[in-house]
């Protein structure tokens, strides 16, 4: 596959601070250093140690479906009352989340859903090729596998209900191959005949170890000149309409530009610059089952159970669902453990005796579309955040966009749908 990317050395490299060493920030730093900039990557944790660590690994070019869909308002009471459902709002957090939920509901009209899906597709259509190219550059080509993905439904009735999602997927230009129970079992014998209908999606794939991918790209970027500083950014020095310096818990660094890629923690930093960012933590859970003996060869999306199953280097990873509880509430690992029983019900004979649990904060916008672009008010501030459940998926394409914007050249795709200014309408 051709990624369409060729590193371009800029005439005069700039000093760029990238805030956040998750997969999005790492990819931004990698593309910037390849073009000759001096890049300083900041994070209080090591590369890939927070939200990116627990990613489910999807690398795909199929159009993603926005989370806000028509008819969702009627589900809100159930989200509050059913603390084991696919989308849970802890009652104590509801007043804080109400404003974000209102914006989320406003994105649920069919017109907005299709608009947001087009924006996601424009970015994600470059995901697989960009990740293959970047993994090769970092020396870990083996981590990106593109055997296709399998979307499955336990019930054909639920498949028929997914009309909007199927309309979005069909619009992406992919050849979607519908499978019956026997064909699903032939493709993935471990699944038996548990599913009545499925879609085989060639060209989609997954990452076998998101954390190792983060570390490998970061290590390569550091070898190429990126400076990684394990420091906490706590402020900025403004100068002539831009950011002149970054303040951390260890000192001040003069910069020519800043890339904000700190996920949920971007919200506080941007507030100090006068930006109100509609981000809500979609707390995601997973289990990684190291004892699993499975021949599953591709990522599995169980649509009517709202879970994904990925064969990782470290075991079988099962995750999904959303919990709204804020940044400070303790994890409810019962949500992670529920994936063990779900996995056992879907994969006959699955050994779940050895498993680890995880929870992370996924920064979600109301329209499911990430915030990417150069800001109007602060000339040298670039945003790369709000990827939600699609952090790995959108990270490499986002890094390419940021490199284009910093170099002041025409971006390889139109950035208008991703700009933060859309939320001021």
C-alpha cells in the first residue's frame, strides 16, 4: 500500500512543543521531526502509558459511525439507571455531563450524522496506509496486520435495524461482503455458528500491540532528534498574539509553536488560553486474556453487543462500552470483568483464567469528530485532540495534517470539519 506521504524538509525548522505522549502526540512528533523541526515532546508519563496503552487496536479505512444517532434521547434514563449497560452515566456525574450531553443530542439528526461520518471517513481513509508506513519507519512492520475485519451480529433482526450504520459503511466505497452463519464459521472457526450475519471488510486491520507501537515510534523519533521531557506542562507565556514559551514544573522553554495533544488533559490547558473545549471522558474498559487459546485471525466487532475482540501479542483483548463518570471517580472494574462472560459466550471453550483489567479516559467530542487544526486567535497553536475511541485509528493521519499545517502548506485533506471553531456556531 502507498501511504501517499513523503517527508519534506522545511527550509527553516521550528522549535515545536508537542504536549502529550499518547499515540496522537507521538505521531505528531514523528512527522514533525522527519521534516527537520526541533521537537520537544512533553508528558508526565512515559510514551503510550495512559489511554493509548489500552487501545483496542483498530486500523481501518471504513467510515466510522458517529456515536450520536437519531432517537438516542429516549435512551438517557436507561443510561442512568442501568449501570451495566453499553453506555453508563453515573448519577453523581450527570449534572456535570448535562451540557455535553445536550450538545451530543444536537448531533443526532440524520443530516448531522451523515456530515460527521463524512468527516471521519475523510480522515480514517488514510489510517491503514499511514500506519503501515509509520510502523515500517519505526522498524515494527509486524505490528500492523491488514487481514480485513469482521463485523458480526448475534441477531439478523439487529442487523436489519442498523440501517444508518450500513448506509454510512456503504458510502465509504468498500466492497462489504455479507456472510451467513456458516460462512462466518468457515472464515473464523473459533466462532462456530454464534452469529446469524456478518460483514467481511477487506482492507481493514488492527495493531497487535498498541503500547509497543507507541514506544517504537517514540524511540525512533527520539533517535531522529525528538527531545522527550518527562515534565508536566502547567502554563504558557504569550507574546505578540502567539505562544512564546511553555511553562512546566521544571522550567520555561521558548518555542515557535505548540501542538496540543494531551487528550482529556488538554481541556484545562486550553481553558488557560481562553478556549472552552467540549470534551467528555468516555471511560473505556477492557480485559486482556493471556490464557486464551484462539485461532482468531482478525479484529471482530460484535455490533449488537457493543464490544470489540482483538487478537493481541499479549492475549485476546475484549473491550468496548462507555462510562461517563469524570476524571476523578474510581474505576468500576465490574465493567471490565463483564467482558469475560461475554467472551466466553461468543467463543466456545475460551479459557479466561488469566486476564488483566484496564480503564482509560478517552477524550470525546459531542460530534465524535476530533479537533485538529490551527487556531484563529493564537497563531502558533495547533490542536490534535478529541479522538475518543478512535485514537490509534486517527493518530497517524492527524500527525500528517499537523506537519502540513506547521509547514504552512496546503493540507492533504480539508481541515475545515475538524477545526475547534465549529463549536462556536
